[in-house]
């Protein structure tokens, strides 16, 4: 997981990752499709707390599944701007289903990861 998160610096080059938040988490759902964080890792800071409730988008939420959730926020400040001034957040989320298993184990030692 560390290698995956650290690769974000290469992808973002020549922009800095200092203003970026990147979190990868596993969300499991119960029979009512309510999501809970199973493990979470972040590029900077900490990920989401294990056991935290998560509301998945309707197109993703299904009963009794595991989903890998990638969440990115980048605080962008244009270098030249006539109509846009100041900083603003660029955000994106991606949800992926494990292909060859029902869950993904996180083996990275971290206060927010449960393996």
C-alpha cells in the first residue's frame, strides 16, 4: 500500500503532493447495504477510522460486499487566471470491486489499517 500511495507523487509531477489528500480504503456493507470502513491508508496524515460509517453511492451500494474506495482531493491554485482566482478543490472518487476474492487484506502496519 505504501508503494501505491507513494506513486501518486510520480503521477502528479511536476505538481506537488503537499496540497493533496489521497486515501484508499476498503468498505464492507451489511445486509442493508450500509457501509463500514474495514481498513484505510493515506498518502499524508491518516486514513478514515476503522469502523466508521460510509454512505456509498446508490450505483455502488449492494448488500454484503467489499469495495475498494479511492478518494482524492487536490487543492489547485492556478498560476495564471483571469476569471479564476484563488484556490479550489479538485476531487474524485473511484470504487472498485475485488476481482478474485471477496475482500482485500491490508498488510501495512498502520494505526488505521486492520489486517
